[in-house]
């Protein structure tokens, strides 16, 4: 079984893989190469690359979200115990399908336990996955105290434990190095033949559309500018990269933020689908950016 993302994740890149594939640096990836993903998120591109390129000599992933990277580490190193916990919780949760009050009580107790961060790592990961599968729209959002604050979702009997996929993800991660820190630290892992894929928190298209509160620190315009400077440094060092982000110009034709910021690089506009919005009428097709130093 091919490994797929084990989380629902705002901005997951499954739908963009075709466009990413069409713009890969074939001269780099047709020989042994290092793959680095500094904002791994749900890992859709990571798992696709591992499946399709047997000549990876090194794979490095990073995220500043410790809950997320600990989940990758748990699945890599302790997947059997994780599955046991999740299977038990799935049975318990499904038994409450016809009892909304007890179901809510069960969810919010799990959320409280997760936020206490007193559990050992495997159980903490199980809580992370449980909340992801049962909360509103699979959204991960924390407040400034780093407390997960998403309410319960409306799913009656959601799949909480996908055992075959967790096993496949564990197998895929065995040769992957997992980091938890600032994306700039990944530079030290780059070798002679390295490709970076960046999926940073997107610049919001409106004041109400920000889904980038996946850590207690906000990724604002100053961070977007710092990331561009890092990409320029990679380019100077001869490393190839692709970066995805929102197309703010598609929303507002006068907004040239990314067009100006990455003016010296190759900016592509590709179709994507926005699936997370409280208003179903506002879900649908839009354009996103793929920015790259590959021509």
C-alpha cells in the first residue's frame, strides 16, 4: 500500500502534485539526490516523492509544529502501540454516535488531555490524530498559549485509525530524518544535488481566511519576506527549489505582494480547490502559486 497523509490538513498538497511533478528539476532528480521539505505539513509531496524516486539518497523533513513532528517520530518508531490506542478510541467514539452529549464530553476530555501535554509521546500523538479526525473540518489551530481550540466536528462515525496507512507511513519514514525547528536550519542538510520543496503557511486571501495558526507564532508578511531571502540564498548556492503559496493577486488584481517579492524567479499560477471554509458557498476553484528557480 502506498503511504498517504495520515492527517487532514488545511492546504494539503495532494491536489497540486501533478503541477509540482511537471516542474521538477529532472537533471537533479534523475540521479541520486537529497530531498528536503522544511514545512512538511501532512506530507503529501514527501510520500509521493518517496514512492516515485528510488534514487533518493537522503530525505529530510522539518516543521516548527512540535505536535506534528512528534507524530511523525511516533509513527516511524512506535506505530504498533499507536494503532492499539487509536483502535480502542475509535470503538469507544463510534459507540457514542447516537448520544451527542456524551460524544461531545468524550471529545472535549481528549482535547483537554492533549492540551495538558502530560502524556508520553505515543499517547500524545494518538490524541493529536484523534482530534484531527474528529474536530471541525480536520482543522489544526492553536491559540497563543499553544492550546488546540478547534470544536468538535459533525462526523457521525469518522475513521480514527487507518491501520494499513499508518503501517505504510511508518515504512516510508524509516529512512527519513525528522527535524523540529526553524526552516532555515535545513540548509545544513543540503548536499551537492539537493531539491527543496516549500509549503509554508499561506498568506491569507482575506482577514477571515487565515489557516496558518498551526503554531503559536504567526507567519506574517515579514516571515514571507524572510523565506524569500532564504530561497534566494539557496539559489545562490546552486540548490533547486519549488515553493507553493496563495495567489493574492487572484483575489485582488492590485495585490502584487508575491509578484514583486519573487520577481527574479519563475512564478506559475495553477488551479487548486479551497475545501476548508465555514461557508460551503466559498469553497471551490481558485489559483495558487508555484514559485521556483527552475526554468
